[in-house]
C-alpha cells in the first residue's frame, strides 16, 4: 500500500485532478493557421537535466549457458507447442467467478481440460514414467534382494565356465566405465547448476541495490526536471518581452516594408522631379547663353567673310588673271566667292528668358527638402507604432508575469517535498527490510546447497563404489585363478560393485522423486512464465481486455487511475520504459491529467488573446508630400517650356555656320594657287587661304561649339517639355495613391502585419509548449527503472534460479537413467571379480583344453558337474580338475 501511494504521489504530483480549461489554440493544419504561419526564430531551451541509471539488466550466463541451451532444447522437445495464450485466457475467464465442482462437467470446461492435458502431454508422460520409476524401483530392489537371498538372480556363489568369459568381462567393464562416466557428467552438471544458484545470490543483492538507487534517482531528479520545464517559460517570456520592447522595429518595420512598395517609388519619383527641375534650368541657361553668343558671333563672322570676299575679288581683278593660262583658274575661283557667306541665322530665334525666369521661381521652393520630410514621416512608422502600442506592451508584460507565476504556482501547489521524502524513506526502509533477510537467505541457500550436495553425494557414493570396484577388480583379477581361488583384492572389487548396486536401489527412487518434482515445477515455470516473459507474450495475457473483471477493460489503468477504459497496457508501458521514455507518455497521463492543456489554457488565456487582438496602429497622420510640394510640381509643369519653338531652333542648329566649309574652301584655294605660276598672284591667293583658315579657327569653331551645346540643350528641353505634364501628373497620382493607401487601406496592412506579429509572439509560446510536450514524453521522469525491475526479476527468477534448477534436474535425471545400466552391469561384472563358493568340476576323464571330456558319458552328452563340499572351498584346486579322493568317501 505504501509503495502504491508513494509512486502515485511521485508520478502524478505535477498534474491537476480536475480537467483544465479548453485549449485556445486553433487546430494546427487549418487553412487560417497555415495562412498565419510566419517564420519564427527557434528558441534554445537547453537540455533537461538527465539522470544516468546504474542498473544494467542484462545477464550473460557464460560457459554454463551451454547447459542452459541443452535444457531449453530438451524442454522444447518435451513441449514443442507455442505459448497457450488463448487457452490461459479462457481458463481464467471461465474460473473468474470461482471454481465449482459441478461446472467441470460443462462441455466448455471439459474442452479446456482436454486442451490443457494436450498441452501438458509431454510433461504428463515423463512425470508418469518418473512416478512409476519411484514406485517400482524400491519394489524391484526388494525383489532383487530376496531373489539373491534364494541363490537366484546371480545370488548363487557359483560361476559357470564359458569360452567367452574374458570377452564378457571386458565388455561389461567397458560399458560400466562408460556408464560411470555419464553418471559423473550428470552429477557434475547437477553440481554446477547447484553452485550457479549460490554464486548468483550475491548478484541478486547488487541488482536489488542498483534498482533501489535508480528509483531514488528517479524520485530525486523528476522534481528538478519539472522545475526546469517550468523555468524555461522564462526563455519564451523574455523573447516575447524583447519583441514587445522592439515592437516598433518589428511590427512597424513589417508595416513599413508592406507599404514601401507603393510609397517609396512615389517619393522617389517626386525626388527625381527636383533633378528634372535643375536639369531644365541648366538647359535653359545653356540655350540662352549659346543663343546670345551665336547672335554676336554671327555679325562678326559676316563682316569677316564680306571683307575677305571683297579682298579676294580685288585680287582676282588683277591684270595677271587675264593671261590665257591663268584666266581659267581665276574664273573658277571667282565663281566660288559667293560661298563665302553665312548659312545659319540665329538672330531670328526667340528668346527663352521667360521660361528661365519661371523655372528660377519654381526652384526657389526646395522640393527636395519637402520630399525628404515625406521620407521622414514614412520612416517614422516604427516610432509611431511604439508610441501607439506603449500601453498594450505594458499590459502584456504584466500578464506574462502573471502567467509565469501561475505555471510556477501550479507546480508548487502539490505536496511534492513530503511526497518525495515519504517515497524515498519508503525505499530506504524497504531496502533495509530486504537486507535484513540477506542472512536468512544465505542460510537457506546454504541449507539448499547442502541438500543438493547431499543428493549429488548419493550418486557420487555409487560412483565411488563403481570406480573402486573396477579398480580393485581389474587390478586384483588373475585369469589363472579359479572362481573359488580368486584373490582378496578381486573379491573386494566385486563386493564394492555389489555395494554400489545396493546403494543404487536405495537412492535411485529418492533421486527420481526429486527429479520429477523439480522437472514438473521448473519445466512448467520455464514454458509458462520465463519464455513468455522473455518474448513479452505474458504481457498479452495480463493486457487482455476484461480478464480481471468482466466490467473492467484494462487492468493497469483500472489499478492506477480507477479508469479501466484508458487505452494503457502493461506491454506498451514496458516498451516505452525499456526505450527510456518519460513516464508521462508511458502511462498516457494526457488522458487523465493533460498538462499540455493546462499550459495552453494558461499561456493562451482569453485575456492575453484580447490584449493582443486590441493592438491597433493609426497611420493617417503620415503626409508624404505637402501642398507646397504639390504646387511646386504644378508650377514646374506650367513654366512654358513646352511653348519654345523647338523646330526653329533645331532647323538653325542643323545648318552649318557657313555655306561652305571654310577649311575645304581654303584648301581648294591653296591648291589652285599652286597650279598658277609663281608670282604675286599665287602668293596673294595663298594669303587669302590663310586668312580664311584663321576666320574658321577664331570664329567658326567657337560658333560650332556653341551650336552643339544649343542643340543638346534644345533636344533635352524638347524631351522634358513632352514628358513633363505626364510625369508631374504621374508623380502626384502616385503620391495620392500612396497617401490613400496609408489613410484608407493601411488599416488592412496594419491588421495583417499585427496578426503576423502576434503569431510570431504566439509562436514562441507554441515552441515552449511543444518542447514541454516532447520533454514530458521523452526526457522527464524517464521510467527505465520500471523496465529494469521487470528485467531484473526475469534475470533473478528465470536466469539465476529456474535455469539452474532445470539444469540440476536435467543432470540428476540423467544420473537416474544411467543408474539402471549401472546396476545391471555391476551385477554382471561382480561375478567375474567375487570369490565363488563353488565352481565347475569334472570326473577323472579325458578332458579337453577347457575341462570337457572328449567322449560322451552314459546318459549324458555334457560333462558331469559336481559341486564340492562347502568345507573345502578354501582349497586351491586347478581350474576344471577333479578334487583328490578323500579316505572317507
């Protein structure tokens, strides 16, 4: 009773007797749960304090294991039938209400009895043979003794002479030696089994001690393991508190990440418009500067070309050009003078000063700063979340402290310390009580050992007579001596053999009685208990539903929890404990005391869920682009850049500065001058070519550079003018859409991200509860000691005792069987060693070599055998010779 109460207090101290509240978690695997799953950082809860148990419930018999296997093989031959689980269950169920004599006549009971007899047939047959041996052996011995007293059954002290006497003696000697060897082997097997029991009694003490120490370790470590489980709630709580302290970065960052897909591009486009404004201003400035420069340069170039054209014309009017050979060249040059003229006219192009002034006015407003303020307002979302959830964070922290206190308080509300003290004291007292029996056990084992040795000594006594008889008979035997003249040593050997026969009759029936009783008991224990216990078939009988009571389904939960309907069996509990799983899962305590439900109901209580569901974040105060920035963009679109006559500009810049390329014209002029004869005319033309090159270098080249700048700026302005209205509209539309998203649809994003954040926080608690469940199943209160106790009982009862007892009767039974041929052979062989009172003698006739007459006698076809008087038995007569005639005959 104390053991049951102590175990119950120890194993179930951490679980409430009342049902916990409903689990607030949504069932895993539902669509909503799958949708809300978010990546959660894996928490490290460390390792539950483990205990190393001392007991190693394993037994290796060593050399004697060969004998054990031989006994098992013999028992299998006697009883080859499988374990009768169904038969035993039926027998138990039939006799559940008590055994009544009249019920044995029922057909079902008769069938069960016949099935039982059939299963035990091998044992019954051998037991009957053994009983007959026990009953008949004393009777046979008595009859044999009386028969010999009447000079029958080999009792007559007379030995007839035979031709093969030496061969018979050798055969009987050999067979008796072989039989004695088998007897020796049998008694050695019995003695080894007897000694094996005594030697392992000490090992039983070690198993008892280690199992009790393991139970104490189990009791002492379980509270520390439970405390570690409850203490690790702090790990989850601290992580939750850390996330709550950083709710702005975590939740606000997630909200910001969801919104920035629309907000940031809109702000980026607005920020790029500031660059477009500066580029537009730069382009307008370039156009204005280039146009002014081109207009000034055009007048100077025109004057220069006009003067050079006049001067070149005067040179061509020189009389030297009238020469027939030169006139053609001069006329050719004169025909090209009209090409020395301007091609582009920049004076008619409109001015862009008005547009430039408008852009300058637009740039007076710092749009970049306005957009940066929009960035800042959007990036302040984490701070906004932190400010708006400050009260909620404070409330959650307080509730988590309360939850942690409830979990710790739940584990402290049971009388753990007194229960542990009582249970440990119970184990200590039990160990002391068991140790008080050790001297008695040793004394009883000594008596048992003495008894078994005495039984073995019975066989040893017979063996001693056999071996001494063989030794004396063989050493003292003289083949030349007649049966009546055999020596003392030979006669002693024969007497020793007969003494062995006498003790064989005296002891054999008692030995067989021991063999039969131990065989029936040990063999059935081996087949019905030890073997099914080794292969766990025995558990199936105990776990059979309704085997204990017709209204109680399962035995173990009915005994522990008074609830036999729990699906808990001894076999499943043993397997779990053998695998060193936790007692919580091994006993299926979740069916009765669901600690996980308590955790779920405590951690996910309605108040905490309500607090988390009240998390709300208002983002309507975020302004991405102020009205000043909007007006600035609209003013930029109406600066008049699109009103510039880009076609006129492009038409002029696409023309060359002059009608002809001045460098080409100068080169052609110089080439034609080279064709003229040397003289003043040729030199004058070369001078004009140099002047034209100088005009090109000093005036045309700068104008071309200005035209290039003007061209790129005009083209840039043209593109800007085409895209500007749509760009401004798109930017403002995107800003409006982003602000609308924040103001109106932002609540959905906030709600979605808030749920994800809550799920991540809940995920830490889910990790904790799952870790607690796994720890309770596999690491807390590991019940290996329970399976070790079962295995230790199996080792002690079956391996130490039953196997040794079975080996003892196996060896002793062999001795009993070989005593029968030993008796026969000893009786036969004693005739050849004992001194006879009479021997075969013949008349004084002609005898052959073996004492037989060569001629037939009257009325006899055999030699005449004459017995000598008893008073002459000590006379030495030659073998097969007639005694001398006495005077009084």
